[in-house]
C-alpha cells in the first residue's frame, strides 16, 4: 500500500508504523533521509500523535535514528552493522533448525515446499515484495516448530532490518536460483531428520548471503542515500 493512501482511524499507530516500515524496507524512504512528524502527518491525513508513536517504535527496531532537537532520519545502511545483524540471525537460525527438525511433521515440510514454490514464482516475475513474504513464510516454519517464544520475538524484531537488505538483493540477479535451490536442499535434509546437517546447511546459506551483501556494498548498490548533516 502506498505511503500516501488514506489511513483508517482504527489502530492508527500500528498502521502508520507498518506503512513507514514497509516504505523504508522498499527504499521509498531512503537511508539518511530526514523525516518530520508534521509532514508525515499531513501526508497521511492524521494528527502528529500516531506518527510520533510510530517513529518511536521505528527507532526502537533500528530503522530510524533520532537526535532530539536536531534530526529524525532513516538509519543509514552500514556494512559493519549489517554483518553483525547477519551473524545474530545466523546463530538464531541454527538454533531454530536444530530444535525444529526432530519435531517437524510432514505438514511442516509441505508448508516449506509451498512457500518455496511461491518464492520461485515471485522471483520469476520480479515481484520483490512477494518474494520477501514467501521467504518469511518458509523460514517461519522451523521457527514455529522450534516453539521458543524468546527466539521468535528476537527474530521478529530483526526482520525489518534484514528486509531492507534482502529487498535490494531480491531486486538483483543475486535473488535468483541460489536461494530457491538452497530452500529445496534444506527441505530434503530436514525431511531426512538430520538436525545438525540441516543447521550447518542453513548456516552456510547465511554465510553466502553475507558474501552477496558484501558485493552490493562493494559495487555501491547502497549509495542512494540522502544527504546527512
């Protein structure tokens, strides 16, 4: 949904938060761009209060940075911070896979297959938003099977940050067959019941992802940032 579409009066802060979060992930609000609650409120046809609440939540999850009285802006993309986020997600994913595989059912595996088919279809038509959603559904299966609420909360908090990077990756050739094939391989290893092998395979994919993201930084794919003071 476009940032400029009218917002309903129900759960305004949540809706503004989701709208701004998605705009940041898609790059419509670019790294370093200054945002003002008054201007955003005017665009959305709202008072400043729900916008301020949404911006505060975006600060908490690292998508917005604020220096009171000086600026509020979209957080810039920093290679070092991205590498640290990926390292945490790689460890969390390993824990989820190792915990989930022994208790995963045939239904769980079929959900992963269905998500990967949807991912493949999205990549084929260059629908980055649909690809991200399908990728989320794929990885949500072992996270849910692991049945660890703390793990789920931390992953959910980190998702928007990594989505900014994955959106750019899936918008390039780096989002093609490699991820689809990895998903297929992971499903088969999970189906075989080898939790350690599945965790190692998934960790390897996270390492490959880090390499692809470094390529994006090396080729200045994240230079479309706004001027900062």
